[in-house]
C-alpha cells in the first residue's frame, strides 16, 4: 500500500517550519531533492523553491516567505504619513516635480518613492488612502477669477431683486453661458478627504467656443452651435433667436465676457428693452442698471 501524503499547507505553522528545517539538513547530507520531497511530503518543485529562498527562510526561522513585494514591507511611520497627507491636501504632484496634474495612486506612489525611497504597490497605497480618510473623486472645475464671497453676496442680495422684478414684469429668467464642445473630454480622478470634493482650478476665459446657451429656472434649454470664438455679432444673433423663441420678456443673466458689454449689444438691448434685459452677477451690475 502506498503512503498517503498529507496536505502540507494544512499542517500547523510550527510543523511546517520544522519540516523545512529537516529538508535543509537532508540536502546538506547529500540527499537529492526528490528524496527530500518524498520525506517532507511536498512536491519537488517546492523543494526547489526552498533552496532558492533558503537565506530568507532561515532568517525567518523557517516560517515561510513574506508575501508581496519585499520593498512593500517597509511601512510608513506616523511623521511620513502626516507629511504625505498634507501634500495631498495642499499641493499638486507638479509642485514636487512629479509629472501628474492630480493625486492618483501612481502620483502618490512616485511621491513616496522620491521623498522616502519607499516603494509601495497600488494596493498598499489604497489601504493608506482609506486609512487617511481619502476617496478617489472627480474634481469640479472652478475659474481662477471666481470670487465665492462676491457670488454668495450677489445670490443673497441682488438675485432676489431680479426675481421680484421678473415676477412684476411677467418676465422669464434665463442663465446664459458659452462653452466648448469636445467629445474627447476626459480628466483624472484624485484623492481627497471623504465628503470634500476636490477642485481643479482652470482659467475662466476660454480661447474658443462652440456653443452658446441659456437655461431657464424651469429647466428649458436653448442653444446655438457655431465655429470659432464668441464675438459680439454672434452673441447678437443668439439674442435675436432667443427673443423670437420666447413669448415672455427675457431676463438674461450672463458672466462678464467682453462681448457681453459690446456697444452693439448695449444698443440691441436698448432697442429691445420691452423684450430683453441683461444682468451680470458682479459689481458691474449696478453700473449697468444705472444706464
């Protein structure tokens, strides 16, 4: 009857360590790998692996190899973690000479490697970011020139006046804007504290446009697609179409793009004062109102 082998991996930790130790003694006594494999009840390929990693096994008291990337066994200390988290919250990878715009796992990994000479696998980085209270999020865009305090003040003080005036004149409020159409638009995610959506700062003034639109408070959208950049003549065409498509007077709220203040636009608004009025959510609003 042939001897039934036990499953090596089901043996207690100390028993497995003892068998590895016995295997090396046999090898030192000139037994071949097949004889040692038969005695320890493992495959001869396992013996080959033990031989290859003998030094590490002996250092670990024959308790097996540590799994994963050896370099990943170097943990980040508390000070390093504080510094990394501070960098993620208050800087961009580019500030540290790393060629990424946002904090992805790769960017964080390169930062750690560059600053501390510690290599972490992506899974290890994910564990740390979760521990730090970060989540991978898509940033919302905000113009460099945008002043949140002024916008808040306008929304709380000036916009209610516009709403009241629109109600009295039976006018419809429209929010106008220009944008670029790009089917290839894509941007990375970045790590940020849970509940705090990151912001990617971008210039407000775009170099070219492909669509101008207006959206009412009721969600009705009108738009006009065109080639090249926005100019006063194009904006006038849009205003004409907007008036033609509405039965009510239009209160159009737009930003401070230069063409919005062009003389031909001011003239057009004056000539069609019973059909349209333009507002700006900035201090310029008061000067426009005084015309």
